[in-house]
C-alpha cells in the first residue's frame, strides 16, 4: 500500500456510524458492518478492512474494544466483481476471491490505543487493477444471511497521458525547477502547481451517470534538506510535508496556486531555527499528486457542511456508499503520482538571502 493521504479524513468511519442507516445509540446490541478501502492502481496488493461497529447496553465499550470478537466477524465470504463499465450494458466480467490476512504480518501493524492490537485483519487481493472495469466488493455473512456491497471505478495513474503533472512529465518544466521568489517577497508572486486527468480512450465511460472517475485532487509538497554540522561534520537528512489542500477538477484540470510568502512561511515552519554550528543544504523537493472519486469528494463536502465533534450537527456522518441493511463505510479509489523537482537557482539564492529565513541558515543545495 502507498501513503494514504486521502484516507486520513475518513478514518473516523471506524469510530462513528453512518446516517444512511440510522440506529439508536442506546439500542440493544446488533452488528453494523463497516467496509473501508482505497484502491490504487500503483499498489501491488490491495487491502480492504471489514469490521463490526459494536454497541451494547449491558457492556462497557472499553471492555468490548479489547475483544477481537467485538470488532471482527468469525467468517465472511468476500469477493470482488469486475464490471465492464465501457460496455453498452455493463455486466460482471469475472470475480476475485479475497483472503483474510493479518495486517501485522503483512507489515502494517495497528497503532497503539484502547483497541486490541492483534489480530489486525483485512481482506487482500493482488490482481493488477484494470481501468476497463469497476470493482464491486461483495461481502456475504452466512451467520446473518446479509450481503453488503460497494462499487468503485479505477483511476488510471500509470499513464502520464491520462494523469499528467507538468512539473513531473514536461522535461522543460522539470528542468526549470520550482520557482517561488520575488523582490521583495509578496503575495503577488505565486507558485503554480496543477495537472490534468483525461479518461483513456477505452470507449464510452458508463458508471452511474458520472462523467469521469476523478473528481478531486490533492497535492503534497515535501521539502527535503540536510543538516550539516561544520564542527563535527555530521550530516542528518530531514523532510517536512506541506499539504496544499483539496481542489475539485474543472474540465479535467486542477490548479493550485500558492503565494510566494506562504511557501517561504512553510519552509520557515518546517526547518525552524538552525541548531548551533549547523548549516542547511536543500535537496530536491518531492511532489505527491493524488486524485480521487466523486464518492470521496461528496464525502468531503458533506463532512465540511455537517461538521464533526462536539459542535457537529450529527454524531453520525451522513454519507456512505456501502449498500446493505446494516452497513456503512467508504469503498473508493485514488490515483497517485510522485516525483522529485529541483528548486530553481534563483529561488535558492532568494531563500539564502531572505530576512524571513535568516535564522534558518540555508547555505546552498546538495545538487
């Protein structure tokens, strides 16, 4: 699995219950199935979490949180149905069986907390994702007789002609490097980042009336640098991420502009005052670009409107794309592109001489 920058906002799906099938928080015990998954064409293995959301009038939630049986079903039949969404009449092309695995043994240990840490189950398949098809997860619980499902298209991210980031894919832009400098630094000079997503020529896209599998973009700009102690000659590599936020796609394009002074402030916050006897050498930046689906975009919009926590309008989030009598969650996909970009020499000179960064002690680059 890759880094789940998009996933951070929906972790609360494991902590709260959906309003699409509301239930009384003081009701007698019953199972609510929670399904969570982000498909990414760049991944070689795909993991889907399927758990219980538990409530019981007669038991402490903290006690139940320590019991695996409170969070996992003993036996589920889980499969993926691949649907040909470019056919005139979409139908099931084939099916993929998912095996239950322990994420602790897969290299993804569960974070410490009030919940038990082992086992840490998920359902896995390793087939390469094919954007000709949508992927429908079907979960059958023989003990209850209930079947739950959710469906997602695939966003192509292994083809620069489909998912294009000029700074990564245009050799001239990449060679020029990131330029965010002005004289003086002010809010009128901008760093312009963005890209496009175009559906490959597979035929007529046919997924529940949507015009594209991609609806929202996110970009992360990572600053990389080395602390070099000129007394001990020790060097230490560091990085810090600047989340540039979510933006919707408009006519297959997305654009993120940053004021120069905001970028300088981000660098100021990331590096901080230089330790004694230490100079900073900048390395190339890393740009992470992500796309996700209309389902994810809708979830984000509703979450922002509704609010969460003590001041939220509902205890339960009001969006889920999982279909089932007692089920909720978010099963969707994303596309991701990652690449390194140099900072232009003019910008490096400006960073070195900027009064805003005088105590950062930038002295040059490693490249």
